[in-house]
C-alpha cells in the first residue's frame, strides 16, 4: 500500500567520508521491499554513536550513509508482506534486522546476532525526510508522546533500559556515570522503582548536576568524587574507560558495573583487589525487540518525560557537536521540514 503523495526525492544529511561533516543532499526517496515500511520522518534523535560513526571509531559504515537510529514517523508505504496501516505512527531503532537463525537468535538473544543490520550504520537511517525499515523491527509509539519527545526513547531509552535491567533486581543504591540522554531517562525509571540514584557528571558541571537532582537523584557530584555510600550497581554511559574503574571502586561487595556504550576508550589496568569479592564488570550490546516493547509500555506509566533540544535537519552537525560537548541537556532531536 502507498500514499500517492510521496515525492521522488528528499533532503538528507549524508556522511560521504568518515572524519568529515554531514552534507545536506537531495537523494531519492527509498522504496520499501516486501517486509519493509516507508516512514515519513517526524523526528530523529541524535546519539553519541552517530559521532563514533562519523569519526571512524565504528568500522566499515555503509558509505555514503544517512545516519540516525531514533526515528519516529508515519507509515506512508508498505511492502506486500507488511501488516502496518498507512498513517500509523512507528518508531525505528538501532537494531534493524537479524538473521533469526544463528545460535544467539535461537537462544532469544537477537541483540548478539552474527549477521545483523543496524539503522544509520549498515543501512540508511533517519537524518532525512523519509526512511525505510524492516517492519518487524519497528515499534508502535505511545500516543502520549509527540514525535520529538518520543524519539529519544528509541535508543537513549532502550539502551538505558537494557543497561538498568542488567544491574539486576537487588539494587537499592544505583550510580549513573555520564548524565546525558540515556541517563536522564533511566534515572526517572529508577526513581519510580524506589532506587536511590547517585549521579556522576563531568567535574564542575553544575548544570548537569542540577538537572540530575531535578529528576530525583539522591546525590550528585563529579566523576572524580566518591559517593557517601557504597553502591549496589553502577551504569556507565560516558565513553571513558577510566570511569569503569572508578565505578568499580565505588560499588560494594557483589556489586556490578555495566557499560551502556557501543564504543569506549581503553579501560586502564587495575588491581585485582578492586574486582575481588564477586564484583562484576560487564556491558550491554544493542537491544532486543522485547526491550522495545517493555520500555514503551513502561514509559507512559512512570511517566518518563524526555528533555529535548530540537534542531532543523540541516543543523545536524551542530546538534552532534552540542551533544558531545555536553552543552545539550537531555537529548538532541532533528526535525525535517515536511514537503
């Protein structure tokens, strides 16, 4: 099925070569395959992963590439095997496709698939007016969120949620290192669950610390500080390897430190005594469709309120720079001009 108003071409911010800024380009509107849906993009969140792709820290992007993997929009065309109504609102996340047959998929761990596709990395994403995606990996968006405020849930929210669940159920005191898009969402969930949240920001970043306190954090401070009490678990969202060691030293016996990033600088060596007494260092990778269903059901109940700074599509480079510098509180979101 197709909405006949679809144009032949669209504006997109394109990565032509790594190490270069994105370029505003006119490109063809993609056509959906049998299992795909074409979405008119209403908003697309900006993620630190986009910066890692631009800088070449994630290898072999599908150049030329349209980045963006936190997409919210309306279906305007579908393939023959798709049961998505034209006009319905959907979200497109980072995990865009899995083979469904590898040992990880068969064990219910599709986030570890050996032959995946990733939105805005191995296939084109949502820094554009239209995007195409495998309909099986899209999610319905709760009506309580507009497009811009829903977009951060599709990656910052999902990765934060998966990282939070990885911490386990026996957590009373939870540390969060790096208070950006993912942290500001998961902090609200943790507070809703009755956790004490200890927020660690860049040293001296009073704005981020006030932001965290306003979302219910029990204690706020710099990442160079120690909390007043030992933590049961800590999540690290900043891509700085030394923070994993700092967090490890701040968790109690049996504590767990979870990295929520796809890329991180090297973790420095540390004495075995810091790991002893059954402490754990681990990471999360990607997401599963179950994560998406779980978060999008939970978010309106909390309710999670996303803090967003909206940019026009053509200002994608500015949005990415603001996110990396820490000037953006919460999430940056691109909104393309409708045709």
